[in-house]
C-alpha cells in the first residue's frame, strides 16, 4: 500500500452532474455517499492493480515474443551463415578436386608422352644397334656363301673364261652385299 499514490482531497473535484448522479445512486443503493465513494475507490484500486498485473503480463509476453523473435532471427542468421560457408567449402573442395584431376591428367599425359618418346628412342637405338651389328658382321665376313662358292669354282675351274665369269659374278654379288649392308655404293 505504500506504493499507492493518493490524491489530495482538493485535487478530486466532481462536477455538478456527477454529484447529482452520485446522490441518486446512493439513494437507489441505500448507502451513504461516503460508502459509495469508498467502494468506487476500492474498485478502481483493484482495477488498477489488476490492470497493472495485466499490463505486466502483456509486457512480459511482448518481451518473450520479442526475445523469441530475436532468437529466431539470430538462429536464422547463423543458419544462413553456416549454409553459405558450407556452400563455399563445398565449392572450394569441388574446385580443388577438379584442379587435382586436371593436373593428374596433365601428369598422366606427360608420362605417356615420355613413355612414347622412350619407346621411340629405344626402337631407334635398337635399329642403329642392328645396323652396327650388321655392319660389324659384314666386316667380319668377307664373303657370303654364294660368293665363296663362285670363288671356289673360279679357282678350281680349268677354263680361264669360266673362271673369269665366276670371279665377275662373285664381284657383282659381293658389291651388292656391301651396298645392302652399309647403305653406300
């Protein structure tokens, strides 16, 4: 009751019509004006207390709604931020995978080109090694079997013309062999 604000008697002034209405009401109720005023003041105080409680409840509800709305807004903000960050991370990972695949394909292509070049170099080396072996074999072997037979025939022949023909054929065959082995005439 200490927090109640009491008005001084001077500040509470009723108009003439209000006095008449109050007098008529007190006659109808068979109560004195003083009792009627006390009852009205009690009623208004009760109404004021209930009104303050209702106002407090309404303000609490409003505050709860506002804080709930604020929490929901904050939650949605963080959810959107998380989703955005998640999308960025997904995009970064996808770009990284694509970049890695691109470089792996480049590396695979370089490896295949290197292997192809090594095979080419190996085949060229083998070709030149065969050429060198053939030339070495040609240097080591003076005559082929046919040339040797022709020379043997020329040596054992009793006729000079037959011997000269065999030697001439052996020379031609020997030159053909030299040309096919070394590649020069």
